[in-house]
């Protein structure tokens, strides 16, 4: 029987793909942990959206996030014996195409909007914020000369754009109001 617990992390360490042990607060662990959190929120958006097309898109994104997480969880200094999936430029293009498709039916934005409208839209905004945090952590990795593929940062950047537009789109197809931000004067 497979046991979920190994007890190898009981003292605050864990292993990257490739076998190198690092503390659980290592920036690589923080990066792929945040991507995992993002994937969980996207799963919640998927459950709440109740739209076949959106569900298909989000399942594709969840798959890409596992790919991205595997890349972040891999020690760049060790040769890995297993075959890991790759992220491709076409994955970014795929997001851009869906953004353009959704924007075709959305009203033009004339101001900032407050996150909300309905539960699926609100959850999508939370996912967008988590995505931005994952992006910031990956940029921090790059700043500290940790090996990270630039495509990972590009994908997360575009994904946060996608999630913003998706939040608006979900509200739109559900006739939820968009509440413009009105600055106090």
C-alpha cells in the first residue's frame, strides 16, 4: 500500500526532483507551492463556472501548471532521469487567443473595476492575485540567479491577464454587474 506520509519532511526539509534536499522555505519550494495554490483556485473557478467551454480551458491551464510546477521543482544542477513535460511558446499564444476571444464580447473598460460580481468571478480574481504572486516569486528567483526558464515568467504573466479577462467574461455571461471603482475625491 502506498503511504502519503514519508516522515522525511518532519524536520523542515524536502527534496527537489533530482534528489537534492532543501529547506521547505527555499524559494523553489515557495514558487511551486504558490503555483499549486493557484492550480487549486483554478479548480474552484472551474467548479463554479459551470460552463463547458470555460471548463475545457481551465483543465488545459491546470495541466500546464503541473508542467510549470515540475520545472520549478527540479534542481537545475542535477540530471533528472525521468522525462518531464515542457512548456512551449504556443502555450502563451494559446492564452492570448482565448483572451482575444473573450474580449470580443466584453464591454470596453472605462475604469478600474472592483473584483466581484458573482462567486465564480470573485474566485477568478483571487486566482489572478495568486498568479501574480507566483510570478513575483519567479522573478525573485531570477533576481537571485536561480535557474528559471524565462518562459515560466512569461506564461504566468499572460495567465494573470487571462484570469482577469476570464473573471470579467464569467460575470458577463452570467449577467453579473461590473462595479467600477470610483476614487474618493
